[in-house]
C-alpha cells in the first residue's frame, strides 16, 4: 500500500524518505533536512486522529514538553510545526535497537550491564523531572540502545507538564506491565511513578521476566496494587544483594517507601557501583496496607475478586502475611512440578507422533508409493501490477521474482508487460520456488537508478546529468575510512529504483579519514630534546635547523615556522631553529700584512675614514690591504704593483712602479 507522505516535502525543507515506525497516535518517518543536510526522524499525527481536537492538544503538549528537554540520554527534538494540515515533530534519528529487543535477544543481562543502562535512564528522568515533566510510560520499548552502549529515552508520547496533569487523572495510561500502582488506580502520576516503572525495567533486565503476569490487563494492574513479586535473587542468584534492594525499593507499591526522586535513586546506584557488596538494609517485603484499602473503591467485579485474594495475604493490621505467601509459593511450586512432568510427557508423545507424520508424508510415503510429478503451468502475470504481484502471499509460495524496467508510452507505470522463466510455461512441484523475470513498465521518460557506490562522485554526477530524465543531484562530502576520497559510499534512491523528471538523487562521498587538528606548541627558548618531545606529544614531526644568532642563547630555540597555537593536521612537519651563538669574526689573512713607510712605525696606515692621514703618501711598493681597501672601485685586490693606478693625479698619490 502506497504511503501518501513518502516523497513529500514539509515546509519545503524536510523530504520524507521512508516509514520506520508507528505508535498509538503518530507515524514515524525517516526524512532528510535539506537546510542542514542531515537525516532526521519525523513524527506525524495520524490523519484519523488529527480530527480530534483533544488528541491534537495532547500531541502538541507532547511537542512542547519534549522540546524543553536537552540531555545526552533523551532523544532530542529539533522542530515542532503545523504545515498543510499536517501536525509533526522533527526529532533526532536514532540508529539502534530498543531495550526490549536487546532483552529478547540476550535473555538475562549481566548485572553490570543492567546497572549501566539503569544509571543512564535515571539521569534522563532526573533531567526531565527537574523541568516538571513526567514520562508516564517508561518501558523497555521506549528505551533505545546505541551501538556504543549509550541509552536514549524516547517517546514522551504521554508526557505532560505538571501544570496540566489534572486533565487526565481519570485515565490509566502506559503499558500495564510497567504501570505504577497509583496509575493503575486512576490516580495522579508524579516523578515516583516513573521510578516505579524503572524498577520494573530493572527487574526484567536482571531476571528476563516481568514481576507480574496475567490473563488480562485488569488482573495485572491489580497485582501491581496488591501483590508482592518474587525476589529477583530467587530467579537469578547471581544478582548482588545491594542491587536487588535497589530494585525492590524502586518497585515499592507505597509512595512513601519508594525512592522520592531520580536523584535519590542515582545516589544508591553510584554507591553500589563503587562497592558492589554494599547492603542498604531496605525491607525486602514492602508494606501494602495503604494500597489494599485503596483497591476497595475500584468498582469492578473482576478487580474486587483479585483484591479479595490480596486481602487474604494481609494480616489484620494491614501488613503482608509473609509466611502465608511463602507457603502458597511452595505449594504452587509442587503443583507446578507435577504439572511440568505431565506436560513434558504429553509433549514427547505429540512430538513423536508429529515426527512420524512428517517422515511418512515427506519421505516414507514417496519411498514406498512413488507417484509421478505432474507439471504445473506458470501463472501469466502480464497485465497485473508489479507491486500487487510481489506482495501476494499465494504467488510467493511458488515463485520468486526479478524485475527489469522498460519505458512505455502505452502501458501505465508499474504494469507488467512481459515475463520469462527458464522452466518455460510449466514447472514441477519439486522445483518450487520458480524464478520468474518480469518486465515492468516504467512509464514515459523514466530510467532505472544505477549503482554508483565506489565510483568517483564527479563521474556519477556526470552520468546522472546525461540521463534522458532531469534529476537534481545533491552531493554531500563526509569522512569515511573505508572508501577512497572522492568515491561514493551512500546513495538515495537505491539501485534499481525508478527515476523520473524532477526527482532528487543524493550522493554521499568520502573525504577520507577524519582530519585531526592539533595546536602547535610554543618552542621558544627550549632545548632541542624538549622541543622534539613537545612536538611528538602533539603528533607533530620536528625538523631541526641551526643558525647563528646575536641575541638567542646558544643551544636554545629562537624561531619556528608555525606560530604557537596554530592549528595544523597531525603529522605536519614543524621546523625550529637552534641558536649556534654569535657568528665568529673572520681574522685578516696572515700573508698580506699591512705595510708602512720606514721610520713611520708609530703611525698607523691611512684608512677610508681619514684619507689624508699624518702621511699623505701611501707605500708605493705595497698593495691595498683589507684594512685599507682604497677609494677606487677598480683597485687591484691581488696586490700586484704597477697593474693600475692607486689614486687620481693631484691628490698626492703617485702611480705605482
């Protein structure tokens, strides 16, 4: 059956992709938020209920309540809206399973695992209760477990603000197996009602059983009000005593004996986590005197009968007759053992008879009385709708189907226009199921979506642009360790889907592993060893350089090519410079000492700063020296006299030679 919301856009933002669940009031869909480019869950109020003003008010009350919450262990609400006569809530999309599914798969949970889950549930309720919100429907079905073990409390479907709670005091809401006694009696629920439900969830995790079972909801509700369940350790002796005490106190039928807040429950859970051998010395059999008297006011014959049984187990002063309960339990165990033996014997007889019947009908009869197989004609599917054929239970008993699509201007979309089978027109019953390849009309101007996984996204976009139909491509980059950067690893729609004009194709391609950015440390004035250690600690590669420095201390870092606190990828090379101290001064060459005129030992040679000097005549036989390089750019550095003049005429300098 087609869903009217699939493929629809809400507020030109949310594209509904598929249906993923349904509750009492609403249907949940997976959708794509085009504005933020992320997948979300959208809860839409059922159309038949949207006509009821009271139900619509409750739906929006849920939206208002949950939108106030922001906690790691609570499913987030992103948006609440009403568009085109559709009331909907946009929520966080959770990839995981429910706690109920987890218990069904695993059975009894390890007490450490149960403690881990309970602590997260209590933290979620502590946050909700602090904002005046009571969940009222805590059960394993509403608790999601992510792959990393994180718990998310979901479906505040009947959560309401305390200020509006009085409007539903006469209605008993929530699942009867987890309902609190005060809710079972139609009373008002508060934070302690959620704690009772948490206790039942703990009981189920630790024992893989519910504390109360019955033939109908009324009998189960009465047991919550008037009965005492078996101690969890009687079912599973591996449960620590302290955790059993916490469970039973959370499930206390009287409000006064129960934990008064989620914070109080968390405190005991934390004490037990630190010391699993701790004992809290809480009463193992809580008093139900107040609750028994309360049950007398419930006007129901079946309820009164159950309450009478409960009163028989209570003494005159209202306390539980634990001895009578224990004797009844032992008596029930004896009767149960006898019944078990009889039932087991009967089951063995039935099983043997069934086994003989199977052997005869499927093996022995054909062995002794073989009959030739009669060929059966293959059904003609041409002209039928493909969706109707593949969803027909009778057809699926005999056939498996594969579909190929062809465009057709005359045959409506989805109608079968041809079929092929390797068995021809008939088959033997022993060949069931028979594979039939159906040719389905794709209508006018439509194509089949190809597989673009592990293909370069640019090539994929190019191929989509060349299709005979016009589709919109939305390309999203996302880190992925398993696929080559630039290659597609997710596509919507999937391979084999029909593409038509105006449809949108979503391709998500890999950008490679997540890039880890780190800050470059400040290496100034550090030694080489310390600088290398600081860089290695950040996952960076140090490259040492050495240079002379007039100001930096020798052996210390005085420069780095990245400023401190700059963010770079791990593995980046960071160059740092170690000071070699001041650059040494170069001494003058020993084979060309400066010369002076004989008798002028007391006077230094002329310098560029004092060209006239005390003696205007330079040494006619000596070349210029580094200390007296001369004023002429063409001076001969080789010191060979006679090669060129040492000065201009008229300045007291004579030509050499």
